[in-house]
């Protein structure tokens, strides 16, 4: 009797080993439980996916969102004084020091499962995946994403405030201090400013136009970790939706983004589950 039971179990396991579909079936059941069905349906149909990321996408790497950063040791500072041309004119040493502190924090951080998962999705031949970010860090690139559209510039591309000439940072890590004199431009001697887009400044036109085209052509548009309040970037999900894309928000605290689906999970959790599902489709 015991032997019969063992033989049947061996046969049972062999049957599953031979027939990948059983495995696929059970894996799918498991993964489907973890992803809203509307999203799995969209992932099966989609060809062009746009992933639109905000500060929440880097939160799992320990990079504070704008709000969190202001709640920490910078809490007494006014965001406008740190991120506007007027704030820059008022106190360049304060602004330069703040951005150098942030650059140092980013250099110490590592890409999380969201950044790494997106880079993996880009390799899937089923899709054409584009990454549009509002983030000024380089975690998508360090995770392996090949072409990332930075709508709001980058902490790593400072430039002359007057002539726009780019500036190369020294190899030494940035110092963390309340005030720091910005370096001077080698061409015109004006101050070097952070290469990020501040309140009241225009987005780089070519980057925004490319982002808009991608949004309009996408069939699945994922908004990951953004409050969707900073325009014109926040207009992209709406443009995508109006042109027929299925728009999904991945955020533990859903925003007012006009999404078809608000999925209340963290960026790393959401993208990991999507990747797992996409891998299961390949089997
Ligand atoms: N890492 C960066 O480069 C960085 C960091 C801070 C701010 N910013 C700038 O601040 C501006 C603010 O706009 P924003 O919408 O990007 O940020 P935001 O601070 O306005 O909103 C962050 C959003 O992320 C969500 N969030 C928090 N933790 C999350 C997680 N683990 N997973 C998923 N979502 C999570 C929050 O609920 C919130 O909706 C942007 O223009 C951006 O350039 C960039
Ligand atoms: Zn210059």
C-alpha cells in the first residue's frame, strides 16, 4: 500500500514535470491572485508600455520624496527658496549646498526592485517599454534602463547659470553642509547651477515633446509613485488616457490622477509582480 502511494506520487510529479502547462497554470493562478485582473488583461494585450515615475519610485531606495526631504533636517526651509530662480538669486550657497547634499544621498543609494524590474521589462521582446521620469536621480540608469526621459533634469548635469555650458563634477564625493559656494563657469565665470528644472521654469522642450508622443502612442501607461500635481508632467497620464491607453496608478496612497485602475502597492512591489506575471507569459 505504502509502495503504491509512493509510486503514484512519483507518477504525479513526473506528469507535472512533463507537462509545463500544469506548472504554468499553477504559477499563473498564484500570480494572478497578486495582480488586479484588469492589469493582467492589459499586459496580455499591450505592445507599447510607458512607465512614468515620480519621487515615490525612489522612496524604496531611501531617497526621500520632496515632502519627506522637507520634513527632515531641512524642515525649516521653504521649498520655493530651494527650487526656484528667485530662491537661487537670494542665496546661491544655500541652494547649491542643498542639491549637493541630495546628490550625495543619491550616490549612496542603490536602485530598488522597481528600477531593476523596469530594466528587465525593457528586455522583453513582447513590448516596447519607455521610461519617463520626474526624478532627478540616476537610479533608473544605474538599474540598466537604456533611455530615460528626464522631464525635470538631473542632479548630475549642472550647468552655467548664464551661458548654459555644462559642468563636470570633481571625482570627490559631494560634501554635506548647510552652505556651499557653487563653482564658476570656465567660459564666462558665472555661477554653476543645479541642472534641475525649478518652479516657474520651462521643461526641456524636446524631452517633453518626445514624452508626449510616447504617451499618445502607448496602450498601457503606468504611473509609479507620483502625486501627479506637478504640471505639465502630470498632464501625460491624461493625454495617454484620452488617446486610448489603459492608465494604472501604482501608489500606496492613491492620488487624483485620472487612472483606470488605482493599485495600492509600493513601486517595488507593483513592478515586481508585473515582471513576475510577464515572465509567466513567456513559458
Ligand atoms: N528621487 C528624485 O529624483 C526626487 C525626489 C524628490 C522630489 N523629486 C521632484 O519632486 C517633484 C514632486 O513630484 P512627484 O510626484 O515626483 O513626488 P511627490 O513627492 O509629490 O509625490 C510622491 C508620491 O509617491 C508616493 N509614494 C511614496 N512612497 C512610495 C512607494 N514606496 N511606492 C510608490 N509610491 C510611493 C506618495 O504617495 C506620493 O503620491 C518632482 O518634480 C521631482 O522632480 C525628485
Ligand atoms: Zn558660462
